[in-house]
């Protein structure tokens, strides 16, 4: 109820129109606040995923829910401008909603605030409806909505004072002179306009800045999507038949990129535009040089199967994954640099400061250590080191597998220490011979009779000769070995346990590498150079 207004002239239609016109500052307040909401959200969104922008998400969600007839109509009518038409229509609706919200805020701020909150919930839902967004991606919408509400509150107070005729709005009367003079009215109008213009320009700047920033930040993802990897000069061997153990529930022999374990110290995944990437090779070398990404792609690339393992992997753990890697042999790169006498280490450094110390001899012997650009026939995923990382057979990741690598310094263990070495881990980290039971899962229940047991073992660079299993406290038994793909990859195995009786049972495994070394029973924690010990899995036969 507009109890402060004198009835009379406003009860006629033209009178009401005049009243609404007089309130234009409130409509402007609504528009400016909406602009600010989207500006702030856009700027914040540059630090989250692409679809965390409420504008992008709303557009995407709208396209998704558009019925086909309307889509056809839009394409028939606007042709390739159909997206532009969509954004213009959305803009018109948003303008109307913003103006009405501003007008409502004049007397009932809570209602206007409620509308903004409801719309924010809708925008957050649109964000979450997008592929590849998570709950954190609603942060830009939330921050934007709060900014929009705060600015609307300020602006609508100023607008009430600036209204031509300047009658105080409800709840704001105490801040007004009882009889606003014309001079006071025009100075409040000036303040209102100044605030509005500043906020509007700020909104525009944040919107443009946010778009530009997310453009830069997305350059990596965009370049990655359009990258076609060159054909390898030497292809990886085709996987032989029978590399997978025939046991239901076994992990796949090749780990898909999106389920490959990820370990790094990066709070935000580095996004490197490959156009700006260079690798500097320097230190104790005869020839220092740098290479760029196109140059690297133009070199003779090799493909190799390799199982990566994390030093933090506990006995029986899954911080291990197997993939096909494409890259340039580090051996050849170092040949070009010509390491000097006395050098015994290559310190590889990531763009984010992480570093790894790899023995020079490991990078120059005949194993396939790669400066990798491809993983399972794709460019490296951003979180696995795009555009370039190292992969080295036989060494834990922390001393070899530097992602987002930009610098290789040939040096000496005596002179330099890598990231984890200074934090209590060994300066060298050869992968320990290991085996694990994948099926049955610990503490699961299986049916009596024949129980299929399956698992994995690895001894990169040497290969696995065999695996032995012990049921409960029985004797060690040989298991069925799946085909070996390469000495650098893990090897699966299976065991058919016949005549399993009901009750709680256990299976213990140990591997034997190609040299005949039997996996040690001695338990060691991952710190400082990797876990050891036999895995014993308990399960119920029921
Ligand atoms: N830049 C960078 N590279 C890194 C790390 C890191 O923290 N930062 N972690 C290393 C460790 S400890 C491991 S086990 C492997 C894991 O590689 P992935 O995440 O591709 O599986 O990356 C290595 N490379
Ligand atoms: Mo690791």
C-alpha cells in the first residue's frame, strides 16, 4: 500500500503513467544492479569453469530446453544469427525483469531481494545443469547476486531522493528532510546519477574483463581441443591378446584418461597456452637451447606403453595407472645438449614450481623416457600435464613424471634438490616390485565353490615373471599370468580357487620379477621411498 502517496491525480490512467515515469530512477537502479550482478559474476567466473558464468550457463540451458519447433523457427528466421537472436531476447527479458525489480525495490526492498535470490537460485541451477560443472561453479552466481543486492539497496535509497518531486519512500523517510528543496533534489539526483554511471561503467568493465580473462584462461583448453597429434615415427606395439585377466571386476589393462589417478601439488591446474610454451634445456651441458611446442611436434615422436606409479601408493593401493604415451625421447634431447662430465641429475621443473630430480643415467640409457605430449591417443589432459610432461619407466612420479614441464637443468645431486627431497622424501625413487589383489575387494562377500581371484603386479623396466598366492595359511601357489605387454607395464594375473568353503578367508600375494627377485614381505611405509610388503585381502565366502 502506498500510504504516503496522496490519492487523486494518480487514480486516473495518465496520472499513474506519470507516476511511473517519475520513478524512472528506480528502474535505472534495477538495470544498473542487474548489470553489476552479471559483471561481477563474469569476472569471478573467469576463475572457475567456463560454464560457471551465469550468462553462458543460462544461454546453454535455454538452448537445451528450447523445443525443436522453436529452434527450427529461430534458425529459419535468424539463420546463423540464431544465437545472437537468443541473446537479444534474453537481454530484453532481463531488462524488463531488472527494471520491474528496481521499481519494486522502491517500497518493498525485501520483495526485490527475494526476486533476485529466486533468480540466483535459477541461475545456479542452470550452471549445475551444464556438463562438467561442480558445486563450486555456483560461486560466481552467488557473489554476483550478493553484489547485485547490495548495489540495488544503495541505488534505490539514492533513487528515492532523486525522484522528481522527491517524496521519501517508506522506511527511508528518516533520512530525508521533511520538505526537500529543489536544490537538495537536484544534488541527490546528481549523486544518484554519478553512482549509477560509476556502477554501470564498472559492470561493463568487469563483464569485458571477465570475458577477456576467461578467454586467456581457456586458451589452453581451446588449443588442446583443436590439436591434432602427429603420427609417431615409432608406434607402440599392438597390445597382444590376453593382456587382461579374465576375471570380472578387474581394472582395464589400459587406464582411460578420465579415470587415471591424479597426484600433484597444484591447487589450480596450470593452463598453458602451447603457443607460449617453451622448454629450456640448460645447466651442465655443452649446448643450451630452448624448444617450442610446434618444434617438439615436428620431431620424431615415439609411442610407448608405460605404467606410472606414485610413491605414496600404499600396499594394495590404486595410485598407479597404465597408458600409451606419445613423446620425444629424452635421451635424444639430452644427446643434443651434450651433458658435461660430473653431471648426474636432471632437475625438471614445472611451470608451477614443482620439480623432480631424475638420475641422468636413467634419462640417457635405452629405456623409453619421454617428453610426452600424448596420452592414450589424445593430447595430454590439462590435469595430466598439458601441453608437455615427462614419463620415465621405472621411477616413481615424484622423481620423474613432471607435468607442465618448462625447464630441464642438467646438474648434480650434490648441488640441487627437488621439491619432495626437501620435504623428507628420497632424492631417488626407483619403483619397488609390487603386486595387488583387485578381485575380490577387501571385506566383500563371494559365493562358495569356485572363487575367481584377480590382480595386478608391476616391476617397470624388468617385467614380472610370476605371481604367487596363498589362501589363508596354505602353501604358495602359482597363478595364471595374463600376457605381458611390455616390461614397462603392469601385468595382470588370475587364480581359480576351487572348493572355497563358507567363512572368512584371506588371499596373500607376492610377485617375482624377471630377474627372479621375490617381492619382499617386509613392510615399509610410503615415506621416504615407497611402500613395500605383501598385500593380504580378507573376504567372506557365503
Ligand atoms: N608439476 C607437477 N608434476 C608432477 C607432480 C606435481 O605435483 N606437480 N606430481 C608428481 C607425482 S608425485 C606423480 S605420482 C605423478 C602423477 O601423474 P598423474 O597425475 O598424471 O597421474 O606426477 C608427477 N608430476
Ligand atoms: Mo606421486
